[in-house]
């Protein structure tokens, strides 16, 4: 995927198929939209030619940070994570456009003219409630009218339902805040992932024989509810990615009078030759698979350690099922 950090940096010959939005989580509904883009790209060029470019345009920061700074808001995916996920869906170009006061004030017509000029936009693929421009004035009737003038068509993709409700990022956030990582995975189409960098902790885990990797994550990233989870942890290095089944704790660790909220992962069967110290500064990605329990205060360190061993046993039982979670 080609990635640009400003729409004006991109210069595509066209024709291209474009979608615009926040796409936080890149859930099943977003994925259906991206599949429609792929079909449109093949239809533009025909069966005997390479498909047209497919372009996802998203924003940083999230528009709510500018438009409603009074509202607390956390992200399911950073802008770069969204593009990485879109690339796995076959999208060929990603744009992270700055959302500034000037961006918020732009009217639909000049913005669409810029899209045609910079990207050769021939098809705009949207959901039914999409609108762009100042005060969301560029609704679907206006987009269709401007498309006739500027030479592009608008394709509307219906929402994807899960249960009785459409799949939405807000639903996934609600489930994660209650610890229901399995329910969130059903909406996302994959386990929820938290990525960050290993930093030095207080090393209490290694003192009791259960070392953990402490993860520093972007402050805007949504963490699941405090508690203990069955997880899968991937360690990135310059030439490969190693994956381990793991148990991950999120919380303030009340038994040891913790204050700061932490996320720490104990990697099952981590090779002794690879000491946890070797992970400092490395990038880790933790996939949340199942919720084991909430965060508890124990009467003693011994009671805490006993419970951690029980958590590890539950995690091993989870991975020993007839259909264990595969490594990706």
C-alpha cells in the first residue's frame, strides 16, 4: 500500500475508487464497503486490465477531538492501524489527512474537486448515512449532483448487521469497556489488538517467577476493561514476527497498591534464552481472545500468585481446545 499523510501529497493518474471516513476499528461493515470498492475497481478497467486504484482516506486526529473536545473519546485503531488493516483487504492506497479547523470548514464542492484532481476519483463508495464538508452539508443527494458535474459516481453500501443491530464502532467500544472481547471480535471480524512498546516495569512478576512484558500504548488507544485475559502476543523484530500464547492483565494491581493503569503480558512457554529484558523497546501486539476475570484485590502476595497460576492453567486449557486459536 502507498501511504500519504496529506491529500495534496497524493497524485494518482486515475481512475480510482475512493472511500472517506474515520473507519475506526475497520469492522465487518467497513470490510463490506472495501469489498465493494474492489469490485468497482475491476469494473472500471475490465477483466483484461489491472484494477483501478482503491483509496481509503481517513483523518488524524479523529474529528471529534476538534469538534467536541469536551467528550472523552478513545480509538479502536490508530490511523496507521486502519491503513494496515485496509491493506490486508487489498486496498492499494491510504491517505491520513490532517483534520484541522480549515479541514472542518471546507465546503463539499471544492473538496470533491480536489479529490478528482489529485486522485482521478471515478467512484465514491459510501455508507447510507455518509456526508462530508462543513456541517456535513455534502449529503448523498448533493454528492450525486456534484458527481454528475465532476464526472464521478456514488455507490452506497448498506450496513452490515450482527444480531438485530448494524455493526458500528460504538458497539465494539461498549463491549470492550465491559471486557467482552469475544463479542467485540464478532463485530470486528478478528480479535481486538493493542500494539505498543515494551517498557521497564517494577519487575514484581519476575520476583515470583512469572515475568511479564509491560506495554506502553498510545494514550488515545482504547483498552479493554480492567481484568485478566487470554491473549496472543506477537513480537516484532527486523526480520520476522514471533508469536506466543499469553495471559494479559490490565489494571492498577490493587494487591500491590498500584496507582497507574498498566497492561502487562505473560508469554506462555517463552524460551528461556529470550529473557524478558531483551524485549525492552520492542514492539508487541496483543490480541484479546477471552476474558477470564475482573481485577481483584487479594489478601496476600501468595494468594495473588496462586490465582495467577490458576489463570495460566485456564489459558492453557483454552488453547488446548480441539480448535485452538491459530497463529496468524
